[in-house]
């Protein structure tokens, strides 16, 4: 029996589902990845879905290809080093597994209730139902997260760290009163372990870029924080993009392990917005 395969349909369905999965994963990881990177990764995922049609991958080869594709998409969408990409790719697979199971269970229950056999339901109708259900859930989830983050003032942040572009999320904290002692520049606190490690590794190779900031916190805890100067810092607010001047970032080990945000912003970065 001759079978017709429409590559454009395979690409479109996988592109849409990959974008939804990457968006859900981004909200779960709170990585602050931009829409453009997710679109590029989704396009790569849609193209990769067409490869098995030509290679006819099955069994272990198909599973290996799926894992490689997930980690490739995670690297393209969220960036990071090898260990970080492995973690984010695994989270992406977990999100895909859970969402796929929910859609499959919903479809089976619906077909059984209506007395319709699976063989009578066209593939295009099933794909449309899956995309619609996933898209609705994704939109509701993203809207709820945006409302919550707006209340807590958590914003996407982009900057360059030792020549590498980093996307993360920053918490605007009016209690952050740290300034770099020599230049008087505002200080942001890095709370993500991966970013802290990246700063320390970079300073080993370029120690001349070290910056030291004295601090004193509640409870009379005091000391010296080591960090470096950030370049190309940009904050993405509902009112638009803001690009403050030169900012120093320090390693805040006492705040490490936070999952909602990876950086504590200084109030001087957004003085007009705070007064609203």
C-alpha cells in the first residue's frame, strides 16, 4: 500500500508543539529565554522531526535521536554549559512526557465517551485537538505566571558575562543598597549557582576584572563580596526595554539556590518605575 507523507505538515505540527513545550519549560525553569531563541529552537525541532521519515529510525536509534533532539533544543533555547544543558533537556523531556500523557488520556476518554474508534479519527483532527488543548493550557499558564511576577516584580534580564550572553530573571529588591566603593556603581546579586561558578571561573582567567564590594546584612553579618562588571545589561519591563549604565555583579552565596530568580536587582536601575 502506497503511503503519502506530507513533510510540511510534519514540520508545522512539530514546530508548534516544540514551541509550546519550550515555553512551558522556560516558565518552569524561569530561565528568561527570549521568544526568538525559542522560535529558532522550535524550527530546528520541526526540521529534525522530518529526518526519521528518510532514515526510518526505529527502536534504540529512535530513542537516541529523541534524546539528542531534546538536548539540542534546550541548548538553542536556553543556552548554558554541558551540565546545565543536560538538566534543561531532561526537564524538557519530562514536560513533554507529562503533557503528552495528559493529551493522550484526554483523547482516549473523549473517544470512548462518544463511542468513536480511534481508527475513525483522522490524524489531522487528532493533531489539531492536541495543539489546541496544549495551546490553551500554555496561554493560561503563561498569563498566570506573568500576573504573579508582575506583583513580585520579577523581570527577564539579559547581559554579557566574559563574552557570553546570559538570559535570566531578576528580582527588583528595594532593600538592595549595595554600591561598588570606588566607582559608586549599583550592585546586583547573583543567586544562581551556575552564574556564580561562571563568574569565578572567568575571574581565574582574567583576575584584573575582579571587583570587591563590602556588605553588611541584618544580623550584623558582614564581609566582602567578589564579582565583576557586567556589560550590555538590559531589563525587559511591561513598559519596554531598559538599558542601565555600568553595573557590578557579585556572587551572593548566602542567597544561592533560589529558583524563582537568578539575580537581585538594584533599585537605582529602575528609579522611575519604582515611583509609580
